[in-house]
């Protein structure tokens, strides 16, 4: 029998009370408190702080009930896609080395931006559009069980 929670999205946004009560206070404090910690406001800091606050506050209802607040989970992954797209654009716009092949892999480079976009950004884009991380929609496990029993 197939486990109902087999993808990372089902586990993360599956409605676990333990995960919700462990993460919700931290997300709330960081989302509300971060703007008060900035001393000098630059446009870059305002954008990053607004994105972090939005992600933190949107993740709370998504963790609470992912079925009812499906739009919150998709908004969080949509913001992640936008962040990685901005990272790729920034690296290609402001870097002299076209592909970042000469520097260490631990530093920001166009190569690392593209890899990050493929590894993290594209799955988040897929979830934002389709609401799941899997490529195909599996049949409902309850329907498959009742068909196997001959109902």
C-alpha cells in the first residue's frame, strides 16, 4: 500500500501539529521582528525584508491547514521562484566572469545561481503552478483500495 505522504510538499504542508507549533512562533517573531532590527534602510534591504516578512507570515497559515490555505503555500513557493530568478539576473548583470567557472563553488556566481534555480527554483515554480511536487497525479488511495476489494 502506498504511503499518502510520499513527497516533501505533503510532509511540509501536511498539517502536522508538531511542525506547526514548532515553526509558527519562530516564523511570527522573525516576520514581525525583522523590520525593527534594520538600522539603515536601503532599497535592497527593504525588498529582502518585505519578502522575508511575507514568506514568514504566509507560511503560518500554510502550515496550519494546507487544504484551506492552499494559496499561502503557493505564494511562499512563488516568492522563492522570484528570489532565485532575481539571483540569476543579478549574477549575470553584475559579474565579470560569465559562468563563474574560475572561482570557488562556495561563492556567488552565475553557475551557482543557475544550479540553485534548477534545484530549488524550478520545483517551487512547479508547486506554485500545479500545487504539487510530483509530475503525475496519483489516483486517490481510497479509490484504489475500494476498486481492489471489488466494491
